[in-house]
């Protein structure tokens, strides 16, 4: 397992235990030699993006080149909530919160001396088929709200290769109920093979 404990978290939007779950599933996918690109829907300032790149780099140039890394974000902060996101505990999550520029995101990679991913700027519902690699090995979804998670699942799950994986942040989090509702609605109920740890849902394609 790749040791990345020496690197700091540059925001408080993901805990280290949750990040370790995400990276562990990425490593499992790479160890299984699943073909396809790596995608992250909702990257914010780049906290998890930096670590995903570090894992890819740790596996060497061949693995890294065979798994191009794409990130998707509006860089305009959170969208409007839907009624599926309403929670008395989630009043802090408001439209425009967590906005960061694409330039600031890319600056984090320059500071860390890492290769930047392919960046797609725009709302998820504005993306088209050409924006998403035809085959994905791994996708990390961190859209916070119902519509964002549902849209990113529709975009990426059909492209996930056999043995590949989708991991989704904020699962069963009281403040963000839309995440679990979007998963259940997309799959027609909780997927039988879903498991979760530290509010990260893990769904691997059989």
C-alpha cells in the first residue's frame, strides 16, 4: 500500500480516514489491472486530486499513462439544492459555497511538483459524451447534492470497466441526504454489493 501520510491535506473537505478508503480502492483497481481512465467529479481545491495523482505516480509511468486522470468541476462552488437535499442539519451547504478557480486548483499541482490532470470546467449536466473517456477504471464522485451525484453516476457508471469501481463521498451523512437518495434512485434501491466506510460508498462493477 502506498504510504502518503507525509503529505498534508490542503482542505478540510475530506478526512484522512475517508481519503484512505478512496485511495485504497484506487490501489485495488490498479492492482487488478482494470483498464480505463480515472475520473473525479467534484474536485474543489484539489485535496483528493493531488493524492490520486501521487498514487498513480507511485505505480510508475506505464500505469499512469494507461490510466489518464480527468477531473470535472464547475469551479463556481455548490449549485442550488433540490428538495431531495433538504436536511435540518445541512443548512450550511449553500449555493456558491466552496468556489475555487481552475487557476487556483492547477496551482496546487505546480506547488506539489505533480502533473496536473485533464481539467473539464463546467456543471455536470452540461457535459456530453465526448467529455468523458469511453472506459473508466475508477471514479470518485464528490458532488454533495442529489442532482450532482445522479448526473455523475449517469455519466460514469455505464463506462466503468468490469472490476472497476465508483466511490462516492458523503454517503449516509445527515447533512447531505441527497447523496444516498441519488444512489438509491439510480440503481433502483441500494445496490446489493455496495459497502461503505467513513461515509465513502464503494460500488465495484461485477
